[in-house]
C-alpha cells in the first residue's frame, strides 16, 4: 500500500499502528497492520519504502494522521548466534510519531 492508501486507512480507523522494522544492513521498512496482517508501505511505483532512520520515517509519515508507531528489531544475540529453540525474540518499542525537535 502506498502512503495515500495508508493515510486513507488510518483516517477510516482501519489501521491503528505502523511498525518501523529494522532490516539487516542498517535500513528500516514501514509495515502497516491492516486487519491483523502486516503490509509493507510502498512508493507510488510499488517498491517497498526503505528509510535510513527514525527521523526519515517520520518525514515519510508526515501527512498521515496520528497513529501508534513501533520500532521493531530482532535481538542482536539471535541474529549473531541463531534463534533459540523456544522461539524468536523480537524487540518492539513504541516511539513518538511526531518529534518535538
């Protein structure tokens, strides 16, 4: 879904959160949770939007109404050693969508 569709879904109350997912290599991708399914946020040409920082993600989401934004990243130990038997340890922390800076 592109930013316009994301904004429309947020305004209609269909999306209540967006995840900023840390990717290998230091970039992040945005995923919106629509009807319990994580969907990547894409550019108008359909390519998944990659951002380099939280601030860049905030700029991309500047036109979207207030929504919960979560930083999601894998556990560094799990990435270096391998996931433990008992499951994947994802770290998920809510961060402000609007910066006070």
